C-alpha cells in the first residue's frame, strides 16, 4: 500500500520518470505473460516440424513465413490423410500452400509467405478474429495475435490426430471437468478426467500461495482453493493449471494468462489513483495497469 501511495504521489506530481517507469513495468509484465505461451508453441512446432525453435527465437524463426507455411503443409497433409482413411468426416479444403523457401526477414517474399499462410488458415477454419495482418508477424507488430492464431490452428489440427500443445491439452481436461460439474452423473457412468499425481496438485497449490503472498496490502486479495485446480480469485472461480511444471496459468475466457499477470490486472493493490487537471477542474481516475476506469473516488 505504501508503494502504491508513493507511485500515486509521483504520478500526481507529473514526474516523467515515474510515468516512464510505470509504462515499462506494464510492458514487461505483458511480455512475461506471453513467455510461457511462446515456450509451449515452440516445443510443439519443434516436435511437429522436426526443427529447433525456442521461446527466445520463436518470432525470429517464424517471421519469414517459411515455418508457418510448412506448418500449414503438415496439417493439410495430415487432414487429407484422415479424410481418405475415413477418420475425418468434415470437408477438407484442397489447396497447395505456396512458399518461398529463401525468403529473408522483412522482405516482400516474407510478407507473401505469411499472406499465403493466413489465407490457408482462413480456408481451413481459423476464425477471422484469430487471424493477424501479414506485418503483424513479418515486422512483429502483433506478437500476441500470432500466438492466438497458432493456438487456434493447433486446436483444429488436434482433430486430425496431431498431438496438441500443452495448453490445449489442459483445455480438454478442463472441458471434461466442466461437463462433470454441469451434468453430474452416477459414479459408475461418469467419465472423469485422469487424476494428476498428488504431488503435482500440491505443487500447484504451493505456487498459487507463493504468488498470492506477494500482495502486501493490508487487505490481501482473496484467493481460496475451491477444489483441485479450481480457485476463487476475488470472488470469481477460475481454473488454474501448471504448464510444464513451472508456469502457473489461469484459464481466462477462451485463452490463458499467467497468474502473476492476471493478479496484476485485478489485484486492488495494483490500483493507482491519478489526478488530472483540466482547466479549473481536477478529475480523479483509477488506473489498473493502464486499464482506465471512469471518474472515481480515491481508494
């Protein structure tokens, strides 16, 4: 709380250094929240395409559009195989994915490769809302949207026997749990998800407690365990999972967020009161990691 007041005073005084520090902290928080997703997709694509991709070089590896096109070719081939074997009942669009193998980063050919990949994604069933602009990858203008697109493609690919990334596996697990919660059936007939080892559940609980303990407010943000893998966070029940044994992830809508970043956007101790002078009037705003609320009272 003391730290919040200090930041509040600096911002109210119009300190450029404090504003810059706040902006940098927000950017760093958002970037760190994407790191587990990059790591998960990098591992998935490395295994699927037999290449070496890491979380650190993920965007650099994809920015020429060559690997995205190879990913599309791999999924297209597997889908057509499933269709021929009768394993897939849906229609598979027949099309060839053109790709310039020697495209260099930032070049016209990199844009052309990426545009071909996106066109194929659209035909293959990736929703428009999950796509990005070619420059979003080539010039790295939309890093988060690139992750969203590849994850959605991975979900579709899993229907054709391609092993999905770790987070998609966790989504399937959560869907089974949600069905069990919404439609309780007899124990003998219930198809319950395979239980994780007790040690994994304990590790998750320990990590949740560790992260939540970082809040130093007098009134701590309320985080309580409801059941294994389900927590009440500020009164809202969410699914929480451990990705690759080290990233604590929260299921948010149709996507994921790290618990640390999720709390930074919802924890009352992250709320900053900002006063702005407008003529003779002074207005107050609440800032929660740069998400502006309307005019409000001082917390």
